[in-house]
């Protein structure tokens, strides 16, 4: 067995723990590698669908425009909704003006609503103090 002699100039030290710096750097490098590989794989597959998405967007905008035009025509003019029931379609400004005119033609009358006020609570006489 070999004995290690220590002099006064070489102090005893515990061995240093392994550095965590390189583990940290290696971890980030692996995360970056997975990120770039994933983007390379997924990026190619996403590019295939971009053309189909553009076509679908065009169809959606066309359908939305047709629906908006139909709704605008239905609400802009005057017409029958249900002739049997007597329901008509009017622009809101015209309907409000007709209602104001109808209400102005009525004469105000007294209300028939009876309001009963609650009786005020009666105070109890306090007992005489002795």
C-alpha cells in the first residue's frame, strides 16, 4: 500500500462534485435539437395544407357574403312576413315613427290602479318607570 504524504503546504480537500454547468448546456442543446427536428417534420406537413385552407377560406367568404346580402335585402324593405296573421316587415325607423304617431293620437286617462299605503306602525306605550 502506498502512503500519500502531505506536507504543510498541501491541504487536504474533499473531491469536487462534478460540474452541473455542462449538464445544463447539454440539456438546452437537446431541447433545441428536438425543437428543430420537430419543426422540420411538422413544417413540411403543415405546408401541404396551406393551399387547401386558402381554397376553403375563399368558399367561406363567398357563402358569408351571400348570406349577408340576403339578410340585408330581407331587412331593408317593406313586405309581408305572414299575410294571414297580418305581420309585415318594416325598417325600424319607420316602425318607430308609426308607433309614436299611434301613441300621440291616444288621449291620456287616469290610471285604474289602486295603491294602498300600509298603515304606519303604532308605537307601544312605554311602561311607567317606578
